[in-house]
C-alpha cells in the first residue's frame, strides 16, 4: 500500500511531526519516511531501564541530527507536554 512501510504505519500528509515513544523506539523506516516528508521527529525515551537496581543503558539508535530526544519516561514527559500545551489530562 502506498505511504506505508513494513510496519503498516501511515503518515498523514498534513502531519508536521512524528512522536516516537518507547523503551526501544526503533522504527527507522517510519522515521526515515517522516523526515523525507519534512516532518520533525521527537523521541521520548529514557534510553535505558532499571533492572535489579541497576540502570542498563539502551541508547536510541535511530535518532539523527535535527531530531529531538526527551530522555524521560513516557508518562512524565507527556504530562509535561500537556501542561506546556495547556491541555487537561
């Protein structure tokens, strides 16, 4: 299907940005298509996880120059974003 990649992720032509959330948010094909369409790519990912009291780093591999990386867990990052946008959650 046109406008989709192997993950089946459609990108809306009117979209201005792609928000990638996840511990290992690695969907490079989707990100590459978004960049090719002139979209900004934002990652929300702590770049690791706590396991048995030890933080294990898992750096984002898909980030490129010009992308924005928010190194936080999803819930606090999205709550802060809603606050900045003056949206109620």
